[in-house]
């Protein structure tokens, strides 16, 4: 239960949408002002789905039509006890509780749809949003953005030898390696299958290639827990960068990183390659 000395609290933004079950308002005499607050509350996001009960005397009931038009769901007499008020408002409270639960469930569903089920990392949809946000920020401050796309080498052989559950475990552990390797303000996501992406803000090509080689060595030296015996894997890495003055699109950045990854796969796997290929001489 939250108490406030004035109706202005309705417009404070707290609690947020889906956190209120109902609002009980004590009528204090200035009906025009009260109706104004009610209308503003109903237009605000926090006022959606929240039952409003106005409790007052004769003045409130004389202005009942105005209060209802402004957004009040019920008017109750101030002569009633608190228990009686809550009892009469019970159907509205039930509605408010159902609405709050629905908002919470929808929020949880939205969060789940932005998260990869296997690794718990952001999924492709989430990463696409983060990519555009990061590019816009980098564009404004004039900083480079780099992208590393990685793919576990021969994951199919792991599945064939140990079974798909072990393959899934390796993918999950690989994601943890990337998560530990990234900086706090970078983003790592699973694009699907055994393909991951690492977005590095304020990192040029040389820095991104260095980061890719560092995590490449970590993966190569890691022992992944399998069902019956330890599993070792390698990975191939494709790196691309956008610098101030370049073509600032997430699509071009991802496509270039994919091209570098493909080149790495074609040239033997278990390597780091950058795009354009001419920069590969400085790799490692």
C-alpha cells in the first residue's frame, strides 16, 4: 500500500505501468483540478488498466458524471469504513490484479524472446537492436565500432561422436568463454547454431583483431566438459570495423565480418581473419 498527500502523485511516474492494482483518491473539493489530474493519469502509460476509486462526500457525488468522464471507475462515500470501501471495490481490485499479472507476464515474455534459450545470451533479434544503438552512439561521438563473428569448427563431428546434448553443452560453454572475454560495455550474442557475434565499441581493427586472437587462444586451450570425456574444439573468427567517415550501417559491418569468417573457413579454419583481406598481413 502506498500513501500520498496529494493527487499529484498519480503523475509522478512511480509506480510504473503494471505495478499498481488500483488507485484510491480522496476528493478534497477542487473538482476541476481533480478531473484534470484524472484525465492526465489516464493518458499516461502508468494509468493504463489501473482502476480508480474516488472517495468523497456530497460534492463528489454531485460531480459524479465529471469524475467518470475523466476516468474514475467508482465513487464511494467517505462515510464508509475502510473495510467497507475495500469490500465494495473488490471487483475492481481483482481486475487490477489480473491486469498487473498480465503486464508482468508480457514483460517476461518479451524478455525471453530477446534471449537465447540455450546460452542465456542475447539472441539475433536483441543483437540487431543493440547494433543499431551502438552504431548511432559511435557515429555521434566519432568512434570506431568493430564486429567479430565466430563459428565453432566442426561442431557436427562433436554431435556425431558424443551426441547432440554434448554438442549443446559445448556451444553453451563456448558462449561463456566469449562472455568472460568481452569488456563490460561490449555485446556478445548467439546468432544461431554454433555462430556467435561480439560487438566492440570504440575499438579499431587492430584492437578487434587482437581481441579475436586472444579469445581464439583461450578457446583452443580450453577443455569443455562432455558427457563421458573432455572435449576440445577450435573456432574461426571474422573481424570487420567501421571507422568515422566510413559506411555506417549495421548490415555492411555484419556482412564484412561474415566475409572474413568465410575466408577463414576456406583457408583452413582455426584462424582469425579480417575484412578486407589485405589487412590480414597484420593478423596475430
